[in-house]
């Protein structure tokens, strides 16, 4: 499956990388739930929220709830002048905002959580951030108080991999909130399509939205706010790295197929990186101009601010979209130990077969973080 394309391509899978390290899993039942979710992706090319939830269809809950929230953003000055320059362009003035929880408008998630964008674009529809909330419930269907994971999807418009992460991590005991990045899902208006948008400006908005999402999630009574973590895949991984680096408020950060030196990746990466290069070129962004705008959201300018003991990176050894050198650059910038940089014998697409292992590893690390918060 192509993690960043709208079309699933089983041809990308290579038999020599189907190495699921089953001994790394703690529980057979949970392992099989995760693996069956991956099989569904490979066979059907889609994620069905009803299948992932394992809960029988219930009458829709039409109740709308409103909560008051406020930005806890606190961007401290950095020792690096370059980092401070980058942070200046990413931060915003903290303020109060409203969080609305209502019935989902699609089949995905148990509830829809919405709030205003911290960095509005001027497009009213795009400036309402939407998150698909998959709830932790007991066998009777009662919502349980549990830690939360904000999930940031890949670049494909169907957001399949993001939804797979959200559904699978929900099964493992965490409320998940898959945030729709600018001009995706419910944020896409008829007046403007994603290919017509300034991609880097949209990415800056995405960074702010992902950081504000942490404070939106924290006010929900079903969420154990002592542990709110962040997970991002591919494009979502780049956004997550920068968002988490603003002030370190996320309790753990899990990055899938992400790296550093965005300009190099766009200029020289293959497949999806090449498609991004073509889109940006149509907007007149090439050469030094492209380098200037990509630097405004470059993860490695601020990633050293992250706590390396709370960051994990999962990269592909044969990735040509985000090559190993770029993944290593990010790992070095953050200061990750080898145990925090999981290198999979896969490319940018075949890494899907390792997701059961990744899901369970994330579960173990979040549980460890949560135990330490008590």
C-alpha cells in the first residue's frame, strides 16, 4: 500500500521484508486485532471505522457539547538564533477558544471534535479544525477515561493510514483524535482545492493546529490529561516533529517515516516527494525560493528542543521518499538513542506490514509514560 497516495498498490510489497517480529508482541489477542486491521488495508484498500471498532452499530448520538479551552503554548527562547527565527514564524499569541463535540459527519470515529484554527487562513471552512475521535469503551459500550493520542495523517486525501493508526491504537486502550490537516476532509471547500493552496503556508497552519489540538483534547472529561501523546506518519510526521518542538507539551512523540532536511527530500526524493516537487514547481517554488519557504517549517531547525527520551522514530531502510540519511539526520538532531530509532527493512510503502509491531511498541511506551505520571 502506498502510504501517501490515494490508490493502494500491493505491488510495492516485497516478500523479503515481510518480517513481522511476533516475539516483540505481548498479547496474542491484541496482536491479531492489529494484524487483521492491516490485512483489511492490504486487501480492501480502505479502513472501515465500524470494523475497526468492533462495536455493533448504535443509535447516533445527536447531542452537541461545548467546552472552554485556552492555549497553553509557552515557547521559551532557544540558545540558537536560527531556532528562534524559525519559532517566531510558527508561534501565535495564546488565547481562549471553544471546543465542540458532536456526532460524526462521516462513518469515521465515534464523535467529531472541532475548534478554530490558531493560525487562520481566511477560508472559513478550512479554519475550523476537525478531529475524528475514536473512543475507548468497555464491553457495555460505556466510554472509559483513558490517555489520548493525537494522530496526524499522511498526505493522501483519504487519510487511510492515519485512520488505521487511530482505530488500532483505540483498540489498545487510548482515545485517539485523528486531526484533519488544512484542506483535508471536512476542511476542504469547493472554492479552493489542495493543489491550489500554498503548501508551505498550509503546513505552517497545520503545525499550529496540531499543537492547539493538545489543549483541545485536554479539556474533554473522558481524557486522562496526564498523558496526551502525538503520532504522525510521513507528511504528518514532519508536521508532528515541528509542532511538538514548539514547547514540548506532548508527553510522547511517535514519528513514522519522517526525517529532516525537507528541501533535500522535495528536491531529490522519489515517488510522492517527486509529486510534491511538481506541485510546488507549478506554484513557482523552485531553487532558492523553494529552499527559503521549506526552511520556514524545517523540523531540524527546532527538533533539538524535543526530549529525546520521549521521542521514537520508525523509518524504512530502503525508503526513497524519505531516505535513510534524512531519517538519520532527524534522529541525530533530536539526540535519539538507537533504541528510539526503529529501522524497518522496508521502503516508504511496504512498511505497512510492520504496523502491528509499531502499534504494540507505541502501546508499551505510552503505558510506561502514563505509569510515571501517577
